[in-house]
């Protein structure tokens, strides 16, 4: 089976995109991004895995390989965070706790360096997800809501899951300079983050004007092609 080969033979790799502290102009971490040589988009293998009931296997293998690559390249010693995309169903899977303990025991990285970015394009039991996230936080792992503002459940997740990071969808960077509504929303999210001990990361920074606007709004963390494209670790 095609997806079995991808999983069992590790026929995938990761690109890593930097996340910047734009106020102090330094890299604070990287997001790992799943890639294959044979498929045009990363969504395809995960869609296939979901249909074949192999999503947990692919997702957990991806997390393991992304973490190990980061460690072997020496990045865990040089940078504070590694952001790992994860499906909610993976987090609530009973096997995940044992898997996570194996990750902790890997040399060269601490739980406090790993941020699980929760993909909201999947419906799971919210109470089960909250319990699993609480377990992860007790071990020192951090949680991010990915693509905030893209789906209808974002605000509910922001309140219920109490994330350490909120990653704002790239939509809000489109013509930001001429949109007072988007600026006001970013100001509100910054206020929310200050009040509830979260950090805002704005995605989709594509030019210097966008970067300047974010800095003037008081945004500290950002990600996008203008700051750095996804690449293999060197």
C-alpha cells in the first residue's frame, strides 16, 4: 500500500521555516513542514492516511523524524523552539503518551522547546483534547493554535485550550496597511495574549511594509517568506 511505504520507509522529510522576534531581530525557533519527493502538497499523504486509518502512524512518525533531524543538526542547542504540526486525533490517541515520553528521552532537546501546533481541520471531542493537552503541559510541552482566524472554531479553541501561542492566519497580512479592522483585531489579540499569558505569532509576512506595520503595532513574533523561506537544515 502506498501510504504504508511512506510510513514504514520514512519516505518523507521536513523543511524548516524560521520564526523571528521582529522587535529584537533574532530567530527564536523553527516550524517543521512535512514534505515528500513524489507528492506536490503535504496535505495529500495526510488525506490518504486519514482515509486508510493510518493518520496517527504518519503524524507521529513525522513528529519523531522532525525532532530528530532538528537535534542532529544542532539546532536544539542554538534556538529556543521547535514548532511541530499535529492533528487533534493524534494528541488524544492512547498511544501518544508513550510516544511523547520517548521524545522526552531523546538526547538534546527539552519538552519546553517543543510546541505542538494544533491543526483545527479535524473534529474531535473537546473534553478529551483538553485532558490530553493538560497532560502535555504538565510535562512541559507548549501548545499553539495554528492558522487562527481561518476556521469558525478559532475563538472557542483560544478560550478552551488556553494555548501558549496563537498563530494568526496569513489572511490578516493581506493589505494590512489599509485595513483598520485587521489592525484593531491584532491589537485585541495582543491584549488578550498579555492578559492570559500567551504569545501571538503573525504568519504570512511577505514584504518590508508588512513587517514595519507589525512592528509598529507591537507584534513581537512573526513568520513568512520575507523573513525566511522553508528549507532543509544545514
